[in-house]
C-alpha cells in the first residue's frame, strides 16, 4: 500500500472530524472573536476540501490506474473521480466553485448561518462518503497484507 495514500487518508479523516464539530460551536457575541472563529471554520473547510480532492487523485492513480487528467486541476480530478464512481454527486463541482470563490476571489458567499448549513447539510455528507470509500481501500489492503 502506498504510504502517501494512507497518510493523506488519515489527514483527511482528522480534518473532517474537526470540521464536523461546526454544529457544536458556541458562537460568541463578541464581533472580533466571532470573526476569528468564523475564519477558522472557513479555513478548515478549505483544508478539508483540498485534502479530499488530493485523496481522490491518489485513489484514481494508485488504485484505478487512471492518469489521463490534468494532475494539478481539482476540476479534472473531480470529473475523473465522478466517472470512476469514487464520488457520486455533482455537488462536488459546486463545492469547488464555492471554495474557489472564498479562496481566490475573497467573496463572502452567504451569511454565517447559510454557510454553516451548506457545509453541514451538503458538504460534510459528501466528505463522509469519500472517507468511507477511502476507508474501504485501507481495510481491503490491510486484509491483503495480513493474508500475505
């Protein structure tokens, strides 16, 4: 098993676990502290997204043998991942668009409440499906290594 894949899988899992705590945040009344925490949530979302498409790329290359895409392009990686049934929802491209708007255009796409809802109701479940897919590969390879 490729060690980079396992490391990326673990980093993605840890990042998702941290992001999934978004609903437990006790949002402060202090505007400065609120803004600081909100920036942390957005940063954790972006990190989790970046790890997710890189994990999908590792799966494409290492376990599906698919290399006919622009390796640095998240859009191409997501499209190939969809074709290979690694991900199964076109909302991933919307997630990429929203992530790019935050990171590259510095746009506030919605209010905090709207963003929290989008992240918790739409994006975290997609991340969890990818994690389950990745975990199945890790588990399958662990069984093979035990047998060998």
